[in-house]
C-alpha cells in the first residue's frame, strides 16, 4: 500500500519535473485516476479480507492487496 500512497503523493509533483510537465492534461488526469483506482482496489481488498466468510474470497482479497503493493 505504501507504493500506491507514494504514487498518489508523487502525482502532485507532475508539474514540478520538466519532462513530466510536458504531459497533456488528459495524461495527468489519467495518471491521477489510475492511482486512485489502485488505492481503491487495495482498500476494497482489505475490507473483503476482513468481512469475507469464504476462504477463497479471503485469499483473493489478500492478492488484491498484495499485488499492487509489491
């Protein structure tokens, strides 16, 4: 989850780096939305892991959390 948090925080730096500043507004929007989507996936995985009764669902939820943070 830390990597996703850094990615979301790092998006604020988009206008600071010259190469990144050349990105279009649409690219910046996409990057921001992609980071938020990844963070939501991790948070939903954490919730599913806590609330699920099925071991298969809990296993899938763990993968939802661990895959994007590796």
